C-alpha cells in the first residue's frame, strides 16, 4: 500500500508491502528539486517491521558541475556509514565517467565495512580516445582500491567486414599479476518489425574459432487497437525475465476513463511449474484516474506456489 504527494519541486511517499505472511516492509521516500542550483535530492529510509531498528537510510543527489552530470550517494546502516559520488561526462568527451566510493561496495551501494568513519574504498575512471584511422576510438578504464592499482583495460572495436554483419572486438586487461587479451567476433542483425532477436556468436577462445550462433532470447509485440501484446522467451538466463522464470506473456490495455487515462495489465510467467505450459506466476495491475490530478493503482503478484503480494497506491498532484 502506498501514497504520494507531488508538485513541481517536491514529492513524498510512503510504501507498505503486505503478503500472506503479514507486514513485510515500510519505506519512506521522496525527492526535492532545488531549481536555482540544478540539484535534485532523493532521500529514502526503510524499516523491517519484525525488528525495531531500521534497515537503512539513504540519500541520493544529482546535479551538474563543470560540464559533468554529478550523482552522489550516502547510506547509513545499523553497522556503518558510507558515501560516494559519480561524475558522468559528455558522450564524446575524453573522460566518460569517474566513480569514487568511501566504505561502499563495488557494485552495490551498500556499506562495505562495519564502521561509521568511512575511508576510501574504490575508484574507477572510464575514458575515450578519438583516433584518426579507420578505427574511430579507443575506450578504456582504470580501477583502483585503497590497496593500490587494480586493473587497466583497453578496448578497440575493429572495422566490420563488408556486407557480412560481422566485426571484431579486441580487449586487453592489465592487472598487477597478469595480462589478458581477447579478440572476439560480434554480429549485427536487423530483425523484422515487431520481433526482437537476441543473438551472439559462440566463440571458442581456446581455438579462436566460431562454433556457431547462439540465440539468447526471442520476443514479439503486437498492437490491436488499445491492446498491446508482448511475449518473451529466453534460452539462457541473461536477466530479461524475472527469475526463476524463462518466459513471459502479457497484455496491456489503455483507455480513457471518465476522469482521465486508465491502464490494465495482465502478465504471466512460465518456468518449470506443474500447470499448463509451466505457468508459475500471474501479475495483475490497474491504474486509473479518479480525478484530473489523482490516480489510484492496484497490483497483485500471485505465484502458483508461495505467498501472494498486494500493492495499493495513490498519487495526487498539488
């Protein structure tokens, strides 16, 4: 269950999650925009209702500085505190991204060590060097931790072979104790309208030969008036379908109600279930306007085996 109030400069929200096992999480979140500074601040705090202490509190902020997009993060947990920032440069600039963290994990912005005195934990710089030859650019990255240098990587996309859809991608990685080099073929394929094919080459790096073509996933989408049908089948787990399922089929119906737009969604997930075609879970969702500036939503996740979850939301603009 959730609700929110919003305006052009601020928004606040409360979300509570319930399942058959009871009350599972309470989260407070929102954002405030300081238009004069070009800064957007997004605080969040979450509680575990079964344990008195909160789960975590976090603040994110975005803005612009010296031609860079600045993203900041600070996170407080019961065991410790950490913070960091990321600078994202222009698309064609020399410096593409700079990422620095203090007592935060490398990939997840969670506290790394049990301490409230954060020290430098990691950093990385992504860069791009334009070239004047047939290869237009050289990309690379530099990673380091408080222990020192960790990795230098250089990638060079080679020109495609004419009218074949094939090209080569080279990568060299330098680490304190090793150097590795890769030369991998890539393929470009234009699928028919309303169909998406996720393809890759089965490359044997030991023998430097192409074993064949891998099909990772296949999807389609069709429009019938106000109804959209989407389907996706995965042959390898590459994160396109909610785990542990491998297929999804859904319907989205949009129409105009008495007070504004309305949307109905019906999504099914298939895996190794015992029902028809391995049906594992069904999701239902409804969003509709009850006034020009007010919207209510109802969502349900109903797995074939397990606890169902219900979400109720309400939004209003001021």
